C-alpha cells in the first residue's frame, strides 16, 4: 500500500512537472487551485474505493447502469435474430450488432433526460460544487460538469451564450474537459468491451468507468489551469443554455436516436479504417523492414512482441510514463502500447485492444487492467482536435482561431488529466 501511494505521488509530481514545463505562463499558475483539484480527486477516489457505504452505493449505481445497458439486447435481438431459429446468426454476433446499438440507445436516453430537464439539474449540481471548491467561472464550471455526461461537442451547448466572451483560459478549460472525458453512449460501449458477457465483470468496469468520468472533470481543470493559467477577468454567473432537443417527448427520442446512429456509424467507420491502416503499417514494418533488416528476430528474442510493429514502437516509447504512474513493471510496455494507440488513433481502438489483451491473459496484474481503463477513458487523441475546432467553432465562429491555437495544448491537457486520474486510483486500488 505504501509503495503504491509513493509511486502514485511520484507519477502525479512528474505529470504536474510536464504540465508546468509546457505552461504558457508559469508565473500566473494558481497553485491553490491545482492543489484543491488534486485533493478533490484523491478524496473522491478514497470515498469510492475505501469507504464501505459509498462503495456499495457506486456498486448499486453500476448494477443499475449495466441493467439499463442490457435492454439494448432486446432491440438487437428484434432486428438481428433469425426468424427461423430464433437465434442470432453466428455471422452477426460481432461488434456491429452488440456495441454500436448500445451507443444509439444511450444517445436516445440522454436526449430524453435532457428534454425532461433531469440532465441539466445533475450537471448544475456538479458545476456548483466545482465552482465553489475551485473558484472557477460559471461557464467553465458548467462545461466541466457537462463533460461528465456529454460528449466534447455536446457539452459546449450548455454554455453557448458564453462562448464569444470566454477568456483564453476558459476556452482551454472547455477543450481540455472534452479531451479528458467521454460521453454516456460510448461509456456503455466500453463497459461491453471490457466486461464481455459476464455481468460481474460489466458491473466491475462500470464502477471504474463511472468513477473515471467524475474524477477526470476536476483533473481536466487542473491540467488546463497549469497549461493556460487565467490572467483575465471572468464572468462568475452560472446558467444553463436552453438547448432544444425537440418540441415534445417523441421528437426528443427521434433526435437522440438519429444523433446516436450518426455517432455509431462514425465509430464503426473509424475502427474499420484505423484497423486496416494498422495492419498495413505493420506489414511494412514487420514483413518488409523487420524481415530484411533482421530486427524481427532480435525483437522476438528479447521482447513480448514477435517483430517490428506499431505496437512495439509505441509500447516502449510510452512505457516510462506507465512505470512512473505505478503500473506493474511486467505490464508497462502493454500499457504504454494502449496509451499510444489512444493518443495516435483513438480510445475506441485502444479499448478493443485492452479487451483482447485482458481476455488473453497478457497482463501480469489486475491493477494494470483497472488503471488502463482509467488511462483510456477520454477523447484525447489527434482527431479530437479537428472535431473540437469544427464542433465548437460552429457555435462560435469568431473563436476558431483560438481553438486552433489551443488544440495541441488541449490534447496534452486531456492526456495528463486521464493520467492524473489513473495515478490516483492506482494509489488506493
């Protein structure tokens, strides 16, 4: 336990140091805010992982979440079960008919909750706590809280009236929050990736992914405020924009379903293309360069990889970060590979890899699997820079220049935020 805490503190110190190194104004960093944000994360981790009644409460929430996910299976069965045998055909038991329907269902459910005003009230409660605790502006508090439940292009809708007047630091906080967190729809998909057909495993990972979603919000604020400290006057008022999801209940369901379908198709297309590109890249690296240079045999004899590959390169490139965070030494290359896949490609691809590695027994420690689920729980990848410039830029066209300028900073901040969260959980797991 002591060793885990010390390794976690070392990881946090290194991550804060990296953020400080890349800061746009080191003298303006609000260190009390940074300290409060980290303490908030630590306190939340201790409560969820170590305090019995709160842990049971999160277990109950996780079971409820998994139960809601299970309802997707009825819709999938109606569409894809054979009319003759009543069973799902083997050819259809795949990603398209198990994971993507979950995204569509949760997009529709989120739309319903927004239409009923439930989601806004929950977001406002989280925002109120963070605003009071960390002395934030109203807009960035709402955006940070919104990112716990909504995607990186949906959450800015909550603060649409503020976008044109938000300071550079506030915009950075908005973008970093989007990079460091995920949306409810894809959260359900990740639970299926990691839990498989086991309800017990689904509940376990639901608990950790829900925890990651909450913890990464203040983590994103900490990273953003180190990288781009606040130097201007900001608006402390806090009111949620009345974004219209439909004129009635049925239209809200229809709009949410349509949005979910677009997201699901986009996810499926990205995974198809990225997987094909990885295989193409590995063919060039292993079957051509590695084979004729003799590197394949050297790598196979001395590492866990069969030859020169994309996974080998990024695994060892990111392994030192994994070690500093407290990952088991035997797993640092695998976790480094996952972090690299998430950053360079996307978290969907990395979660698929994590699920496969988990099922194959590749990890030496269960702790490495749990910490990896936190590391990957965010949209921080290069493609998200373009998504945010396009999505947020459409709401505030005159801020596109600033969004482009802060894109790489937001990617770095979102990545650091996810690593913050994983390091703190690793201290107490």
